[in-house]
C-alpha cells in the first residue's frame, strides 16, 4: 500500500524574492494548520532582499553559489527547528505553555496564541533550551542564520513581541532577560514542565 508523503521543506531558487507569487500559496497552506519551512536561494541578493524574504514568510536565505557544507547545516537546522528531526521533542509543556512543533501551534493555559513563523522559531528555541541562558549571538545563529550581524537588535524586538503574547496577563513570567547576555525561558520553581 502506498502512503502519501508529506513535504518537509520547500527549496525555492528565485530572483525577486519579495515579489514571488509563491508566498500566497505558502500562506494559504500555513493558514490551514500545516507548516512547511521555506528556504530561498538567491543569485545576487542584498540585505533588503533578505529582509523581504523573512517578512514574506521565508525561514532561511542563502546566496548562490552554495557552499555544500553550509547548505547541509542550514537544512538540518531548519528541519530541527520545525520538528522534522525530533521525536518526543515536538511537544513541549512548560507551566501552562504548550508548543507543538509538528503543527506549529502554541497555547498557554489552553488559549491558542498567534505567533509569526519567526516568533515561533525563537520561542521554540528558548523552550528546547529551557533553563539555559541563550546568548543573543547563539539565538541569531540558530533562529535567523549566519547572515545577521550580532549588533542587530532583532532578537530584542522579537522577544518583546513574544512576551506580549506569552507572558502578558500571567502571574508567572516565563521569558527572562539575562542582562548583557541574552534570554532564558524558565518555569517557576515547582511548576510542571517537560517534553
């Protein structure tokens, strides 16, 4: 008996990433509750094009010609972040917060939260490393890729957005700042947490 294979990654080699009509199809696909990461390969890109890719819903951006090992590492990282290379880790629960990587769903105390793809990636990275301090440069490397410079404040901006969605209105705050270093997602002592 044949079973239908589900795609785990879309690799798109496009010249004008921001204006690519495929983003509408991907957006519709994701609105139905299915998430597939998108990696864009561009010929002679710029920082503006990279931003356009991420704002349109892309999850990774590389310039060609590709370096084989870097390409392999980025694909593995995307699959890891989206739950395609994990088993039990695809479902994480921390003090009422639940992340389901296989369906890209987040809820807290049973209420579904609406996160952008990149907000989900960042929150999931913190959750997988719960209790451990995640330095900004490591977050940039794992969630955004190597093409972002460490002097950007993109991590801080995204953390602010996530805090509003995850912690606002809750007595127990889960996302904590480690001054001068980065962030940590930590359950209050005595709270249930686990994978």
